[in-house]
C-alpha cells in the first residue's frame, strides 16, 4: 500500500468511526488505524533515509542535485 493509499484508508476509518455508535466497532477501527499509522511512519522513515543517502553522496562534478 502506498502512503497515499494509507492516508485515504485512514480518512475512511475516521469517517466510519464518526458514523458508528458501537464502541466495539470504533475500537476495531482504531486498531486498524493505528496499524496503518505505524506502517505509514515506517514508509516515510525509509524514504527519508534514502533521501539522506542521496544528499550525502557527492556528484561526479562536485555538485549535488540539491544545489548545495
């Protein structure tokens, strides 16, 4: 699941939680949401690490693609 798909699913979970009167259903949705948040955070961390590697890697001509 992509980050955008995860965020869309989290939005759907939020809507379902606000529409139900069932505490059990709300808690089940909450658990699903927390799992998705952890997965999304892990994906973001992985992307951040890849960006750091790219930023730290010097280009052959001495310049990097970020203009530093």
